[in-house]
């Protein structure tokens, strides 16, 4: 059985802590500024470890943020072919572009979600090769709740190949997307040549 001395030694810090919390609670309830204890009070010094008054915090930093929507390459729009010659012939494929990577970055401003979407891939020469300069039709779209396009824009991405090169990397970033920060959002990208369908259309 522990001695009285041992019990006194163990309980002294507990009693001191209880007294400290009691004083702090009294200090907190008597301070006049609602929601923040001034650093000059005992409670403020304990919580902040400083005598400086607390700085005002931008409430937008703590506003609920819609998760940065995922990026999907719409089925059927992963490649873009430029034909040269007779249709159906292996030599008819002059150049072919593909999408291999996507990325996105989101920030919030009030009730608006600002999104940057990156799309990248390869541009390959066909059997005949040769020089080529042109533009890839890349569409970026944002769809809300599965069936409502709230942003859709077709971009023309320049590409160029000069022999002896037979391929090149291409990349594009859409930095102009600002949409309401509500609902379930999804980003769609893809080539839109006017015949395969729009990447901005709702999913089937």
C-alpha cells in the first residue's frame, strides 16, 4: 500500500493542473471578445504560447471544397487520324495522334471551383512519313451530376513534324475553367473532329 508521502507526490501535479485549468476557464469566460481569447489573458497565453494578438484568418480557407473532379478520356476519342491517300489502304494513315496522360489541379474561390486540366500524348507519322504541320482538336468538358455539361471548349493544339523525326510529344493545358462548386463533377477530354462525337457530351 503506498505511503501518504507517495500519494501526495503523485497527486500534486494533478491538483496543480486542475487549478491551472480552472483559472484558465475563469479567464476564458470573463474575456469580452467572443470566439477568441486575447493573448494577454492566461488562457490565450496557454493556447497560443505568445503575447501577440491572434491574426484574422480568411474564412475561404476553411470553406468546404468539392473534391478535384477526376479526368476521363471519353471512349472513342483517344486517337485522331489524319488520312492521306486511298481509304482502307495501310498507307492512307498519314499521321496519328493519341492521348496518353491527363492531369488536373483545383483551387476554390468563394463558391467557384477553378480547374486547370492538362492533356498530353504522342503524334506519330504514318508509313509514308514526311513533313506535317497542323492542329489537334482537343475538347475539354466538365459535366455535373452525370448528364449536364457546365463547361465545354474545343482547343486547337499545334503540332509539327519534320523528317527525319517520325514522332513527337504534345501537351496542352486548359487554364480557363471556372465552374460552380456544387454537385458531382467529372472532367472529360478527347479529340473532337466533328465526326466521332463531342468529348463534352454526357456519357452514354
